[in-house]
C-alpha cells in the first residue's frame, strides 16, 4: 500500500488522459466520478452499495459537516471515514461555494467569510485557515483550498477581484495545510470565462505548488457551450503532470466533453438527486419513471444495464413505488444512476487506453439521440 499521494498518466488520446491516483487509502482510476456524500452519506445508498457501483472515492462537504454534526465531533468519533463507514479516499470541498449559495447574511472580507447557518442561524467564520483545520479534523484524503466563487454572469472587475482574493487565499491555504504525508491539497483555478484571468490564476497556483488542480467557477449557470469554450483552454494552462478536477460537473454529456478536453476528476449531485425525483440516466437519455407510459411496462429501465435495479425490477414496479412514495424508489433509481455514471467512466477509461475515444464518443451521442425505447 502506497503511503503517499501520486498521479500516473497511463495513456492519452488527444487531450484526454487515463491514469491512476495512488493514495494510502486506495487507488482512484481516472477519469473518475466522485459521488457526493454531502452530510456523510450518499443519499438513499449504503456505502458498500456505492462501492459496488465502481466508485473509488467520495466527496464530503465541509460547510454542511462543520454545522452538523461539527468537525470536532466527527474527529472525536474517529474521523469521517470511520464515522460514515467508508474506508476508501474522500475529497472534501472547502465550504466556500456553499457559504456563497446557502448561508444567510454573509460578510466577505480579506480574512474570510462570516455567515449565519441556514440550519439554526448560529454565527460562523470560515477562513483559509479554518477551512484547512476543519478538513484536517474530518481526515479527508484530498483537501480543497478555500476560495471565493462569484456567480456568473459578473463583470470583469468583479471576476478579477474575486480571482485575486482566491489566489491570496490559496497561498494561505497552502501554508495552513502544512506538511501532511499521504494527504493532498488541490488549488482551484478561478477567472470566470476570461481566458487571461484563468491564465493568471493558473500561474499563481503553479507558483504556490499543489498536488492537484481544480477548474472552479464553472457549472454555475453559464451553459454547456460557454463551459466547453473555457475548457478548450483552461486545463492546458494547468500543470500536465497533476490531476485536474472539474468541480460540480455534471450531466453525462458534460463529463464526456470535459474528458475530451483533458479533465480527470468530476463530482455532481445529479445522479443521486435525480434518483430521488424519478429521473433515470440511461444510454438512451433521461427517463422519467413517473410518466404514465411506464405503468404497465414489464421491461427494465435499461436492458443493457447490470445494476440491481435493472436486473431485478420492471419499469412498472419503479413507476408504482414512485407514485406510492416508497423509499425503495429513491434507493433503486439512485443505485442505477450511480452505476450508469461509473460505467460511463469505465467506458471512457477503456476507450482512451485503446486510443478509440472518438469512436466511443460518437457511439455515446448516437445512442442518446435515439431517445427512450418505444412504449409497450
């Protein structure tokens, strides 16, 4: 078992890469999709079931865990891995994005952000130093820098101001993180959709030096075309020999397009959140199991899928348990969605290894374009 964090690129196809991130808690095959375990749980899933879908790593949420049950409590109980019964790698976000999107009455200064909890109105402070402390208490394997993510659209001055602040915070995060063998710290590139700011941010981060680099500030409402436009250059600005993580993305076609542009890691609440609302991701696009057309359909969601949902249950059953608001409906469709996402990542890794990414992508889009199977 390796005792340090390292990244080996095994094969490339165009800008796309496949490789292995080695950590003391296990290997992460890239391109990797990280299911989101916001409050120390992937909603509607047992940890062993998440692992069974093929997930090598989970994402935990600093903001939510610091408020409830608190990082100090989790540390006293043996750390996040033990607390949530997941012995493989965990990446924690820094809390910055949630403070901006969820917290009430927040105040931003050079020092950090003071805010009121969305749960009980209690007052808190998050700074680069406090974010590093919380993530250390949680015991996460990959720690994210504390940054500020402005909502898009924003004017150039606002984006520049925010990016500069995030780079100063990146330096403070690096210092506060210290030397922690076996744990990694990722820097976060900011700069909105401005190529020159992205370049400036990448240079500032490279100078500080990180174990990996995230492309932040995307998937905040700018649309796929604008996001891909940014990804046409942003990953190339970052060090070639380190993992690149696109935060908060996304839909299956977002992921495929980002892999083509050189991204190695992803996270998104979409497969689990959609699972709880009856939206299933299949090879032929999204299926809404609540639609009446599935009421008498004895066929599985996806005939080519090997997950328990597809191999053991019919569309008619899934439709019924959703209508009856049974908990198993969320469990089954979430399991299917996470399985689908991991199968997609596995297919991408294999295609890159074989130098056949363009063929894989072509097939992916062609199958999706067919739409769902005809009703019975």
